[in-house]
C-alpha cells in the first residue's frame, strides 16, 4: 500500500512544520515581547512570517562590524587619558553620581567639565549656525547624518562643503544609506569631484550581507568643525517640511569644549566601521567659561548592551520631583513603561510631550494603546499641534538633561545606532524647561475621562497596532 498526500495535506504539513520550527527557534533568539509578536505573525501567516523573521527578526550585525566597534570602544577609552584632569566628579549622593558611571560603562565616555552647550530650537536658525561654522572652518569638517534630502537645504550644505574643500579644509561626510538615499544619489558624485570623502552607512543591495540585518540604520546626527564646535540633536539636513504636511520642529545642541573631542570620536568610530580607516582624534579642546559638565551616550546593535534603553530607564528611576520626556515616536518596552508608571505613582510629576501629527501611521496607532494605562497612573500626556514634533529630549528635576537622536521606541532602543548628550548643568536644564514650556503652550493635555470616550473601533485598532510594537 502506498500513501499519497494531496496538495492540501502537503501545504498543511508545511504550515505546521514552520509553526513548530518557529516555536523552537524564535524564543531563544529574541526578547519575550518580540518573540510573542513574531510567533503571532508566523502562526497566522507561516509562509510569509518565517522569511520575514529571518530577514528582520534578530538585530544581527556582521562579526567584522562588532569587532571594529569593540576596537573603537577600546581606542575611545584609551584616548581620553589626556583629559583626566577634566573628568567631572558628580556630587556624592546626587542622581548624577549614580548615572554618570553607568553611562561611562555602557558608552565608553567619561563625563567632562569645561563645556558650553547652547540649545537651538529654531529650525532655520540652527541650520544657518551650522553653515556659518562650516564657512569658518580652517582644518576639517566631519558630518554624520541619518538623512540628507535633495532640496534647498541639501543644496546649501553641499555648496558650503564645496567652499570648505576649496579652501583646503579636509571634509568627510557619512550618510545613512537608506535615510539619505536621495541626497546621496544627488550629491555624492559632485562632492567627490570637489575632493570630499563621502560614504554611505549600512549599505543595502548586494552589500547588505557584509553589514547586518537589512533594516538596521545609523540614526545619528553629528557635525564637528575643527577643534572648535560640534552639533548634536534631532535635526537632519533637510527642509523642515521634507515630508509634505509634517513640518518638523527640532532641538539641537551647539557644543564647545572637551565634549567636542568625544563627538568627533563617535564620528571616527563610525568612519572606521564603514571604511576600516583609522582617524586621529585629538583629545584636547579649549575649556569654556560656561564650565558645563557633559557626557556622551552612543548606542546601537554593535554594543553588547541596549545602551539607550538602559540609560533612559535609569534616568526615569532617578527622578525625584519632575520628569519631562519629549519624543515623536513612543512605543515603549515593558521596562520603560514600568519605569514611567513607578515614577508617577511615587509622586514624581511626569509629563510626556508627543506630537499630535505623526508621519508613521502604524506607530501613531500603536502608541495610543499605552495612553490609558499611563494617564490612569498619573502620567500627564500633551499632544503638540502646530508641527510634527521631531525633537527627542528629556529633563530630570533641575540638573539632568538628555538630548540627541534617541526616540522612546523599540527601534531606537535595539536597532538604530543613536547618540545622546547628557548635560549635568542647571543652566542647560533651565533652558530645556523653557523649550518644553513653549511646547506645552501649544499642546492639548489629554484627560483620562475624555480619552476613554473614544470609539470602540479605535481601541481595537490601537490594540492590534500595539501587537506590532516589536516590528517598529
């Protein structure tokens, strides 16, 4: 007797083989929350879910990139020796004394004093300041950006870099291969003809296997000019409305002092990851009279731990009186959600500022699924209306501020290369409070009672979108 299976039976056997294989494979290679999301997808759509998981389910990087990051981290730690006299010692018993060692252990950079940190929240003015500094460059200009658009800002940046190169300034430009695809395609050849070194980061196509998982991105925004000044924040090299209908509002720090050397070290690290070329970075920078203490937090899948997630959660737990968090994308993991809930229930004034408009529809629906729980435990949620609030920063009590490219979502915590600047300075925090107050004047504060009146279909859609949090 011979047994023959019908096509339907074969398909059923393949479907269940995939489901069982996924059940054995996925939980051991991803976090429990991510595993649940992927298993749900595979069980509903096994023939599509498994290939998607193999492509996007695990934030792997090539061994060569991990090795280069470890080498860069070692070089960064050793390169700070000449700055030993500038190491900032937090007051014993203060929140900074707990936070600074953690940041250094995770991200390699010690806190240094002697900086001047200027917060710029005018979109056009911050771009003009950057271009003016590039036009004053005498030795080198190093730019690292997630996005450079083929628009008027892209034209202006390209022209400024060409002028600098024409004066004999050494210019290097790193652009994310996906985020800056249009700018790279339009300007790369022109810049190279001007003698500027240009590279795309985490390239796709046939080269992606030498990089890592296809959707890993370098989301940092850093500019360094000579030994003098650096920029770090949320702003890309593009017009405010590079996504039609969503004019961006940003926050950028213009930095002078020893922290400039650290920002250049991050650039050199990414340059080494992409090219294999080692750049010399001088650790000496002029000490500024403002004497602000600052510390860098780089993060990304090349590091052994989730640097951004761990530091953000530590900062939330350290808050004693007031905590304000601003982010365009709010898709927290369980640890972050728990930290916010504990802070609010402990009596901390927790204010979350989000954008009322959002250029990521799935993310917008997913983040609303957390509002009810947060509002119920006392977290205040404000929706900023005039623009797409793309700024990413937080402030704690009166003496800790964090700004940069880090969103409060899974992608920033686990998938993207990000950068954050921690400032341990009451004057900087006071300035950030002014920026936050400006947002709040143009925002709508949600109330729990009103939020619970939304239609049932919206609640269902939010819950479904929340199931996809690990894919965002």
